[in-house]
C-alpha cells in the first residue's frame, strides 16, 4: 500500500497564515456587522505602479500577435530581466553573471524548495522568531525530528529577543544550513555589515551554507545597512540569496522573485548553482513573459521612482503604527527599515490571547508572535501594508482597548 510522507503528519496544525485566516473567517461569520482592519499577513494593498502596468500591457499585446508570441520561456528567466537584476546588484558593488540568477514565482516557493538539493541529514538553524516557511519546509523534508511541546527537537533555534537586541548569537552546535532574513520578518530589525561578516566568516569556517532572505531590502532607509549578503566579503563562498518583487513592487498577487546562487558556492566539490539549475529545469517552467516584462519595468527610472513612492507610503504607515503604539504604552521594535512592527504584548499576556483580544475588541487583525516560533511568545506583529486611513484607525482602536 502507498505510504505517505510521514513528516507531514508531524506538522502542527495548519500553516500560520492559514490558521489566522481561519480564525478571522470564523469571527467574521459570527459577527457580520464588524468591520475588520487586517494588519496580519504582510500583503500589499497599493496597486502595481504605472510603469509596470504599461510594460505588462505591451507584453500582453505581443502575446496576441503571431510574430511576437512566446511559448515556454527559459527556465531561469529571460535575459532582459536577468540583466536588469544584474545591473541592480552592480549598483551595490556586487558583480553577478546571468546564470547566477534564477527568476521564479516567489521567494516563498524558493525558500521552501531549496531544501530539495540538500541532504536530509543537514542540521538547520533558524532565528527564533522566524518566517515559518523555513521551519515547516524543513520539517516536511524530515530534517527537524519531532515536534514536542511547541518545538522541533532537531533544529538549532537562535533566540532573538528584546534581551539580545534581536540579534542571534552564533550557535554552540554547528548548523549546516543557516537561515537569515534581513530586514527581518517578523521583528523588522536589520543586520549591520559587521554582523553579517561574523556570519559569513562562521559559515566559511564551518562549511555551512547561509540561506539569506532579503525580500524586504527595498524598505531599508538607513544608509550603512547592507541590502545584500553579497556586499560582504567571502559571502559568495557560503551564501545564496532570496529576493522578491512582492513587497518591493506589489507583486504578491502577480508573482515574481529571484534567487541568486554564486558559482563560487560549492560543498563537497559540488556546485550548488548547478544543482539548483538542475532542480529548476526539472520542476519549474519559468515565470510568464508578461510578468517578467512587468518585473523588468521595476528597474527603469520611472519604475524605481514610482515603486519608491509606494514604499514611502508604507513607511508612513509604519511610523503611524510605531509612534501610535508607543504613545499607547506598548514597547515596539522595527518599522524603520522594514514594513513590520514587532510589539511586546501588555502585562505579559500571551500572543494568541492578545491576538484574540485585538480581533474581538478592536476588530484589528495582527499576527501572534508565537506563530513565528517559541521566542515570539509575548509579542505581536503588525504590518504597514494597509491603507493609510485604515492604519490610523487600527492604531486608534488598538490604543482604546489597552
Ligand atoms: C508575512 O506576512 O510574513 C508574509 O507576507 C508572508 C509571505 O511573504 O509569504
């Protein structure tokens, strides 16, 4: 008889944002008159910018004419987009070749799929709290052991709390796969060049690989904060990087991202870049031409200007949340170089409890910190991706129930 992948049976409940959506849907069904403000999942609300729309319209027209119609595209992206991405990196002093960039349908997919090319025996380290995809996807692959009392028993959790300034310490047990995300989801904190250098040196010394998620780099406002791990010397020998158009340019529903794997990255004499190319060639058929043309437009002068305006809009929301919650007496972090605000729950109440209170009493949806890992207990996350009015209203409502 067919055997299923038992690792899936070990996963707790449902995916975090699915569970939140379930609770919210239940509450809405029971209280149809209540108008909820959703600052839970980090989903954008501003429309695609005109430069992107124009490029996509043009691409749609090309698809409708025999002379310019396109079927399957290259697995890893059209040259026009690869070149635009390469030039963008170059501006930060990072030189890449086209075939070190892999265009995909999302950083979530890439973060979840990358484990395909690494052995099951590898030890994984994650910051705690953390974007749940890194953990759940490794659990599905059977790398994390068993889920006992709210924790996996074969993973290195690197606590990031108020006490350590949300900066993970180098682990005692040497991990093979180290997930780092900066600007951080969920805490909204960033890493300096010195901090990243410490990780790069550690990974190179121990033969670990850093899986660096920089999906939120466009939100960095402070000048000396690195946007890419490849700005750090030695990183090409030990790291790969996930990037996305989702938050940068409002592509959450449009879908386009890219992963950079330098050719220098080898383990056991095997090129990680080649393995990923092989994996993608087999399991992935590329992103649609229309979407890639839209993504290319993000890098044009107009596209950059327009997406910057959108990001500034979200930054304003972040400030409203940060300052509003602070004035209401909460201790808050993040929201300066990131679209997320990480707030301590009042009077030490649990994060799911506070989530429920805000849902029921303020009709505001947040994300409970515990959903991001054990050290997220005692915090909640709010996103700056809502509308401006809704964000102001949400802050008022939260303040009124504290
Ligand atoms: C989040 O809310 O953490 C993100 O929107 C989830 C994602 O990007 O998949």
